[in-house]
C-alpha cells in the first residue's frame, strides 16, 4: 500500500511540474498577446494605404481644419 502511495505521489508531482514548465515555456501572457495583436492590426491597416493616399488624406484634413481660406493658420 505504501508503494502505491509513493508511486501516486511521484506521478502527481511529475504532473504538476510538467504543467508548470509548460506554462513557463510559452512566456506570453494575455496582455502580451493583446498588445501583439493590436500591433499586427495597425501594421495591416497601414499596409493598405500607400504614401500618396496618406498625403492626400492629410492635405484634405488640413483644408477642412482651416476652412476655405488657405492663408488662415490653424
């Protein structure tokens, strides 16, 4: 009976150690995964537009901010 308990104790300890080392091996928590996903989304959005489209968009935003008179500084 004691041998069975010893074997069960060793098996339980090995299982706990195995689970703990698996979690440590991944090394990436929930917050890190979210941050990485956000960076990837931003990179995908930026890849959709080329520089000329961004320049045109920014120029239009500037005109809207200043109104129709380009001499007025915002």
